[in-house]
């Protein structure tokens, strides 16, 4: 195997040139931008400063976060606030559905904070949000980027029962670094979650971030683990440190290395592999609606 270069983050104080983001442009993007501004709509695309917002909006894809903006977990990579969440907003499914309709979203990605404080893990709101969007926008396809529900699989089943077109749960990092990066999560629990999604006959997706200090062998092991439990779609992107209080970036992974991982994943048998420095969970999400027959 040819060893490809990895640039240590300590060697450079600024991000590599390949992480520069182009300004959003295009007719479709401007149309969605005007709707968002006019109706004061909220998407995680904006609040998360996603580098691919222009490209995704131009393709008719948008991502919404439900169940509030305070998480019960404290992953070292994530900028979402940790604490005691507010009460569940029972009207949220209808408001998200209205936003999707107003924005004329073709493919909607829904994600959430972890709600370990709730008996149902938030799964009731998850299911109701999917159903509300389908009532308002029956032509819109849906991807749900869900938590692991602490391994309480009846809550997972509640989401699977409404049959989103794609169900995603991110592994986030390799086995060796899980305790360091995902403090309250469990590597094997995430794999079990993904196995159950796949066995339910749904398009199954997961993602990992690179730059925490993992080795190539670590990454290939994680990819193989994901493939073995039935994951069809894999995303691989560069971790970017939200603040100095978060996990440091140990390495800047080169575009050539990302391309190598893409080819390895395709050779393993994944149907889709999105691998690149700026790839995020919902990148090219609208392209992943392959025929399940």
C-alpha cells in the first residue's frame, strides 16, 4: 500500500488551502435564501455554518434540527451546548413541516440533539415530524440523522416505523478514540443501532470525521465494521475544532488521502462513499436515494 502524506495540525497555524470555502452562488440558492430571510426560517445549515450550504440549497436539500438546541451529552467535538434541555415543543413537527413547504425543499434532512432526559428519547417527536412533513410536502424525500436512543430499541423502532427514505446514525470516530471523542456513546451500541436500521430494510447511512489522531488502520477498521452491519452510504470528512475548548485538530487529512478512503470504501462494497475535507453528514444527501429492490 502506498503511504500518502498527512499534515500535522501543529505544523501549520492556519487551515490548509483545500479547506477554503467558496461563497454560495446560483439561482436556486438565491431563491431559497430569499425564502429563509422572508419567513425568518431556521436551518442547522446556517447555525452550524456548514461549508456546503450553497451547494446543498442549490440542489434543494436543507437540514433542520429538532428537540431544541441543548444536548444531554458532551461530545468533545461538538459545538452544541450541553445541559438540561427545555421542555419538548409539541408543535415543532408542524413548524418544521411549514418551513420545508415554504422553502420548497426537495430532500429534507432532520437531525436532533440527544434527549437522554426523555423516556422516549424524543422518538415521538421524530416520528411526528416525519409524518407532518409528508402531509405538507408529500413529494419531499426524508433523511433522519438520529441518536442511538441509549440502546432503548423500542424508541428506535418508533422512528423506523414511519419509514424515512434514509436513516442515518453517525459513528463519528474510530473504535480506539470513541471514549475520548464521544464520552457518553458506545462504539458497539452505534453499530447495533445501524444493524437494526439496515435489517429493517431501510437505506442506512453513517459518517466519521478524521483528524482526531486516528491511523489509517483505525479508519479502515471502522469502515469495515460499518459495512459489516449493513451500512450502504458512508461519509468521511475533516474534523474542524469549533472552539479552543473542544478536541484539538491533530491532523489535516489531505484530499489525496480522502480519495484513497473513498476508493477503499467502494471496493468494500458501499453503494455511496462521500469522502473529502469539506464533506459533512448531509453532503450530496439527495443523491443517496438508490433503489432498495
